[in-house]
C-alpha cells in the first residue's frame, strides 16, 4: 500500500461512517478518522509529492464538509 491508497482508504472509511444508511454509521468514529487525516496532514507537511498533498487536502476537506452536514441533520 502506498500513501495515496492509505489516504483514499481512510476517506472511504469516513464516507461509510457518515452514511446513515450504512450499518457502520458512527459520527464519533467518523470524527476520529477525520482527526487521523488531519494528523497525517500535519506530520507529513513538506514531505509529500504535490499529488499526495493535494489528495490529502481534498479528502480531508470533503470529509470535514460531510461530517458537518451529517452532524447537523443527525441532531
């Protein structure tokens, strides 16, 4: 597995955790997954290729937006 595949895997997990129709729906777990992505962003700053950096930033942005949206409707 390479870095990009790992980031995509985390993003996919977060998407499943944020889908109320899925058995694995869990806002707290999704937030934890987002926090892991954010930690990766901090810890790898300056050490990624341009493509890896863009992928990580995009996945993190999209999952954060999805979490906000789902958390508004779930409460």
